[in-house]
C-alpha cells in the first residue's frame, strides 16, 4: 500500500525539559562535596556516553538487553493479550524507539508517545518511524521523568500502556521505585504497565555484566568525569580514576564507583575537593528483584492483574499490570 507523502503524518515534538546550567552545576557540586561523593547516573549519558552504552548492550557479558528482547519476541502475543489494544503507547526512555516499534503489530496502539530527556535525540528516530508507520500518530516529549512523571495534555486522553523496558527501574531505590510506579499508574489513565525487570542471579553473572573484560563499561563510567568537566568546569583527569562494580547482596543491587588511584585535588569554579587514594565517587545503583518481590511492589503501587514472563534461565522478567 502506497501513501501519498503529502498526506503523511508528521511526528509532533514537545520540549518540556530545559536544562538549567546553574542548577546542574549546583547539583553536581553538592554531590561531589557530600560525605560520600556521588553523581546521579543520568550524567553518564552525554553523546559519547550514549554511544558507549549502545556498545555495552552488544557485549557477551551484558545479558539484559538481549534477554528482554527474547522474552518480548517469544511471548509477544500473550503479552499483548494482557494489555488494552488501541491505547496510547507511552515509551519511557524511548531512545531510538526500536523496542517499542517491535510491538506495534501486537499492541496496535492508537498513538505512540516517545518520552526522553531531549527531543533532539528523538527527532530523527521519529521521522524514520513515521515513514514505516505513515498513518500512526507519533509524538516526542522531551521530559526528565526521573523525579516526576507528568505528561503534557497534548498526549491526549484515554487509556495508555506505559512501557518502561531495560530494567531502568533498577536505578531507583525501592522507595523511589514505588513512588515512580504510583506515578506510572496515574499516567496510564486506567490502562496498564509493561515493564522489564532484572532479576537476582549469581554474582558470577551479575558483576561481569557491569565490568566487562573489554573495558567498555569502564570507559562508559569514566567518561562521566569528562562530562562533568564540561558541565561543571572541573579538572578531572580520567587517567587517575578506576572503574569498580560490585554486587551488594544485602541491598540486592549492583553498585558502580569510580575510585581515585592517587591523592588528587579536583577543582571547579567556586569549589574543590581533595580525593584521597582509594576514595570513591558512587555513580550508579542497579537493583535486582525476585519475581514475588516485584509483584508485591506493583501491588503496593496500586496495580492489579499482574502477569509475568521470564527467560529460560530466569535472569530477566517482563511484567504487565493493570491500573486498578
């Protein structure tokens, strides 16, 4: 079927998130000056960081991306049967939109809303997607939903399927995850949630996924310091910092750090910190769940009719849940 390009839809774009350089500098400085230095994981993702993460997903050690894709492909029909058809598909952290696009034939959404921190990254992806789906209404929303998930009125009314793949929920503490899931339930407007969750598994599998033999994850983590140099005006020398990842069994989370390899004074306009050898900057957490544990979290957030699919090794899970 050919479609007259003059009548083809064009994707809409809404930029809500506007970076405030002064606020970013204040946030970064506060993190570096805390009793235990820490930087939010969103600062891992500058242009180079995003490309490095894309490379990480291709590594043999990094199982989450391919395992989730395998679950979604194998169980697509069953998953779709647990979700409303003809709803608005809201893709959180959409990136290149590929994960959601693979589900279009099954979910048959009335419209697709791709949410990411900047519409600049979404612009090209949505235009390519529009050529493949010329009759589908597409909307890109530039939004930082890490602290609050509220969608603009242009998204429209009616039930929504909120899609949150990749186990990004693991970057939240359990309390933060509960608050986020409650917001997702409100945003769904009586629809449903489709979410990917990484499961607890042997440390021998978990830790290499975050500290691969090729050193791509190390480069990804250390690149954060170059990003900080640009944002904060700091003088980090990445040659003096080492990547470390460990699984904290008690808290059921992978922790990523950057460890100082020698004493060094890091300075930026209006501030400085002396890092002693071995002192760390905490850059990311990734919580791992059991299936019953995440089901309980969904129930506490107000979801019902929860269903779950896993891979053969029970390394990863995909959940659907109806807004109660």
